[in-house]
C-alpha cells in the first residue's frame, strides 16, 4: 500500500507542477497571444538608380538591379554624355548624392571588410561595391552588366544594395590602390531605390 500511495502522491505532485508550469507559461505569454509575429521585410524584385552628373559632368544614366527566380541579382548600368574610355563604377555606402562632388555618398560599400580589388577575383579581396570599369565609346555611351549571388535586394540585410548609391568616376579603377582604385573625381551619382 505504501508503494501505491507513493505513486499516487507522485502523480498528484507531478500534476501540480505541470499546472504550475502551465500557469507560468500563460503568465509569460504576450497579451493577445493569437497575434502573428511581425513580418520580415519584403524582398524587392527590382531597384533603380537614376544617375546624374557631378563634379561638373553632364553624365546621365540609369542602373537597374533585378532579382531572378533563383535569387541571383542582375545589374545593368547605362551611361551617356561621358568622356570616351574606361571609367570606374562602384556602389558607395550612402544614398546621398546632394553634394556637387558626391562626397556625401561616403566610401566604397564594403560590408565584408575586404581590400579593394577587381570584382570576382579569385582571392576574394574585393569590396561588394567594386564593380570595375565601364567602357565608354566615342559616342559617350557605355554599358556594364554583372550577375551575382553576393548581394540581396530589399531585405534590409548587411549585403542589401538598396539604400546605397552608384558612383561613376572620371578615371579608370587600377584595382590596386587602397581603398579607392585611384579612380578620380565622382562624375555621376544615383541613390539605389527599391521599386514596389
């Protein structure tokens, strides 16, 4: 009988603990427990930067980012009214293009803290904003395209290009000089904005 009584005591005592635990859990639950958690930021399928001349340049252009079904980001930039030759193009930290020399855009966007270098080089030493050089033809027009899985688009994460800016420089990127590539003046700038 002592064993059966001890067993019942254990069941009753255990049940009391379960009830107490349930009470604590209910007390800790937020009011309106049936509310859904806050949604994650929506990913954009497209973002655009309208480029305008800076540092006395008449540059015009547009950069477009598109997210494919596989999640990879495609990038295409077109410029007009630019001196023929090679011109460095980078993603910079801030979307502020209001300064006449585009200095408010900050430095190269470098969320992975790498050295400046050439996009996609084997040792991985390049900024995520190091897009390389765009070749401008005799008619003052140039196009550059990139596709990557290193960026995101509109998710608010550390490698999200939205909220940055595109900068076109007066000279070519030498891919060596730290941290800028010795690319010269900022002759074009446009903030990267997600399209709804």
